[in-house]
C-alpha cells in the first residue's frame, strides 16, 4: 500500500477496497496497480497488486500477501528475509528501533505511464485497442469475452480515436502548374 500516486506505472481506479488495521481503524483504497522498481543488480522489476491509498503517509508491505503469492520469509539475526518461489533472495530488511522492518526500494517514478479512464466502458474500449462501441457491445451480447459487461454507448467521442482515425483530406483535382512542352534537359556529371 502506498499513498504516492506517482509511483504507479499502471493504476486501475475502478478497484475500491476497505483496509482494516490491527487497531480497528479503516482506510479506503482508491485503486490497485503496478509499481516499477530498480533491483540491486540494476535490472527492472515490478510489484503487482499494490493498493493506492490517498493521504497514506507510510508505505506498507503485507507479509500475508507475500505468503499468498508463494514467497517465503525467514526472521533471523534481527532481520526479515524474503525469497521468491524459486528460492531467490528478494529482500532483506533489518529490524528497526520501532520493531518494524524498514525496506529501501528504488522506485521508478514515471508520471507518463499513468493512465486514467472515464469508466468501465472506456476501459474496455482502450483494452481492445479503441474498438468501436458497437463491436464491443456485440462481444458482450454474444459472451465472447469472459468478464466483459454490457457496454453502454457514450455520448462523447474518444479523443484518441478522433485524432488517430481521421481520414486525410483529398488531393486537389487540379494541379496548379502543368508543363506545356517536353523538356530535353541535358545533365553534365563532373568527375
């Protein structure tokens, strides 16, 4: 969980969840997405299913979620160590003075990767490479796509479709200049 929207490479605002903490307080997640990070070996990796919680001051990683995804944890020598399903070291976090584990993650912040949609109809329109809504609706009615809801035709036009699918203006029927005679030009090539 994080409150930093700039960290997300992908963010689905349609997912809303309530999170209850140990002290029985609750916060609301305003989306779920993917965060890109730099690994210590210099390669890029991603953390998926990250909840976006506006106004959250600290970032939290759920050990339960890591276990659910197949990671294993060891707690020894005043540190927590996490391994992936292939037993590769993923993270090592020392125990802090507050008895929590502090992890330093090098996040790749790129605001240009963030995408927002106006609703579920538009989300499906974008997922299918800006297919027109009539065809999207047909896919829904014939149940050709699992999970595709009934699509409502929007009142506005997709800006991307409008600019990218625009036809060119035709060429002029009359050419402003026409040759009146044959030109016998002789070109000399210098060597």
